C-alpha cells in the first residue's frame, strides 16, 4: 500500500496525448460558449430552451475544466517547485476567466425573466437545477457591469490568486533550523509543525521555538500577501454592494446572520468549560499557569497512540463499518487505489485536504502522516470529505457544490464515528488518550476557530483603514488568542505567527473560513445524536442529506433531520455533549 497517490486516473502526464487533446477541447468549449452567449442572450425568446442549453454547456465544460485544473493543482500540492504544473495551473486559471463574459451575460439575462418559476416548471432539466437558477437570479443584484466583471476575473490572476500562490510557495519551501538528537538539521516547516504531537516535551518545545525563529524569513512577504488579498476582498465587496465581506461570505455559504449569531453566542457561553480542560491538561503536564502553546497537541495517556499507515487504514475501515458498509468500502478503496498521499516530504504543502474529483467520481487526499492518533483522525476527517463527494457523484456538476459550513459536516461526523467506536474497546489508558485527543480537536474547532474569527474580523476592520504591519498582525493574533483561550493558555507562550501558517486566510474566494469548522463540528454532533436515536434507518437518510447539499440552503438541509439551526438551544445541546466529555476528562486519571 503506497503512501503516495496516483493521478493516472486523471492523466498520465502533462505531455500525454489525452491531456493535450483535453486542453485543446477546453479552449474550443470556451469559444463555443462565448459565441453562443453573444448570439442567444440578447433576446428573451425560447427562454426554457436557452436555459437548458446553458446548463448543459456549463456542466460539460466544468466536467472537463476541473479535471485538467485538478491534475495541475494536485501535482503542485506535493511539489511546490513543479514548474510545469505551475505553468499549467496559471494557463487554465487565465483561460477560466474568459468564462466571465458568458456567465455574466446569463446572470443579467435571467434577472430580466419575470416568470422564472413558470419557465423552470416547464422543463425536467430546469426543474433539476431549480435551486441553481433561483440562486443565480437572487445574486445577480450584486453583479457589476459585464466589462467590470471580466476585468476583475482577469485581474485576480495577478492579484489575489498570485498572492495566494506566493504564500503557499513561501510556507512549503521554508526550512527550519533545528537540533535533533544533538545534530543540527534544516527541516521542512510541515515536519517541524508535526513535532507538536511528539510525546517528548523537549522536542515539542524545541520545535515550537525553532518554528517561531524561522518565520521572520517570510514574515514581510506573508504580510504583503495577506494585505493584498484582504484589500482586494474589501474593495470588491464594497463595489458589489455588500455590507461587509462577512455578509458576502454568509450569502455564499447559504447561511444567515441569525444562524451565525446563535452559534457564536453558544460558543462564547461554552468557553469557560474549554478553559477548564486546558488548565487540567496543563496541570497534568506540570504547568501551573496555563498550558503553553507548544503543549496544545501534546499526546496524553499511556495507550498505544502510534500507528503505522496500514494500522491506521485498518482502524479507520473497521470503525467506519460500525456505521455503514458503504462508508467502509469507500475508505478501503481510497487506501488501496492510491487516492491518498500521506508521506511528508520537502516541497509538499502542509496541512491536509481532500479534492473531490467529480469528473471521474473519485477523490484525492493529502496529509503529512507521522503515525499519531491525530493523524488517524485527520485521515478520517478527509475521508469524510471524500465520502461527501462520493454521495454527490450522481448529481450534475452544477448541483454538486455545497457551501463551506456544510463542507465540514461529513468530515467531522466521520471523526466522531472513529472516536466513539474506538472508545468501546479501549483500555482505561487508551480511553483517556482518545478522550483527550477528541477534546484537543474540539478545542481547535471551537476555541481556536473562534480566535481566528476574532482575528479575521479585526483584520478586515483595520485593513479598510490601510495596510497592516507584521507587528500589528502579530499583536492582533495574540489578542485574539487571549480572548478565546482565556486563562487556559499561558499568556507569555502563545503563537503570534498563526496568521502565516493557516492557508485559509489567503483564499480570496473563501473568507472567514473558520466558523464553518465550528458549524460542521456542532452540526455533526447533532446529527450523531440523531443517529443514536434512529439507528440503521438514519444511515440512508444521512446519505440522502449529503446528496442534496448542493441544491438546498443550510437551514433546509438541517430541517431534513428535524434540526432548527436558528435556535440557540440546538447549538447549546451540541456543545453540552463536548462539555460532558470535558467533565469526564477532568475526573479521569491518566
């Protein structure tokens, strides 16, 4: 079983005949769409027929385009110095901007159709894409002129997209000077950050200190990238008529402010419980004034928490099977078919992600696997994303796009399966370690995510007034961490550079990519509680829920399971489950 993925199902190589043919076909499809729009979107006759044609052209084009682009992006993600991959990605992104004109023309055209409901009802294809069409019309009021939209799409490639690529290059190629076992080494940032999970406290502290010393090499460039990206986001949000980037994010998330405020209120109420967890962990590790940042991920308990890659695979597949054969078979196939790249190496990007390749009905998962239980949970998390994509294979491309908050639901649900199933057979020592690992993860998704939300809110507020210096960004990060973590962390051992190593801040298309994680955890907790009530009957309903996430609002998706996400009590009930785990943890002895 390989620890590197295979991309052959996409293309053998950039030079292969099939890749070159698809590249040419992609150009032809774009030109065809542009001509069609110019010839047909100037009158309102044959409305249903034109809508059908547009939808079919879009589905066909993106099936091809995403296959090409994914191949380049996946190649680049494991080797930041892959010049050919970078050239291909930039070429395709540039080509993709040419779609701005026909897409803007269609949005403006559909906005002038008064009897849209009647037109949609007249066609099976349109009825299948009702949500997509109605959403286009709803969002068309934020459109600028055709000329402006085309210019923006093109300028992004030398603006926010270029800044984002620079930031990824900086972090993936940054080498950290560190002494390991008495030997001086230069290690990739990803390897050093993974040492935060090392069982040796000296290794964790040394890695943390070495990491902080390395960031000044890239801090000015990273600050420039962050200022450039967020400045662009603010400008475009204002031009389009949004109240703020947050309002734009909520609309793109198919979520309302009422839901966000209900969730954030419940989170703020729960922070003291998390602070108790951090203080208990600090005391167990010998700290008397809160947990130092470098011990946030310290493994605890005497259970065997190191697993080989094969052991991790067996553990995940076996525990997924306690939920459903379909989920277990999906995960087994992902390992055996070479869909996962788990080997840490220089040039490979940090973190973890899952790319759902709708065009071929597969997924590709990236992480840097070092054998910790945290890595096992990360694998389960990303496989959850992949399973979500698997449930959407039967949908068209246009109906397969779900918003950010729902994106984390299946992934965190899978983490919950792993933990619950593992606890059933664990020894007391293993149970303590698993429980602590769960709370460690929940703390990241609730407390750290809340700190990131605070930081990004302050970042947008102050960026409107001008660019922010490295020192200002560091001070803002420390302030956000203190507010979120309270007295749970030692205030003189925090992490002022978290704004550099989190790629989420550097994606102009997905701002506030923080609260969706909290939504995903708490929504998944609520769903898991429903699963415990309903048993096997829940499984099919769950798969159906995932399959329609691309064509419903978040509130409507939740309502399928009888959940009201506008109610603060729902969020409190999910957080209560975590608070019970905290109380259990505090009462246990390692």
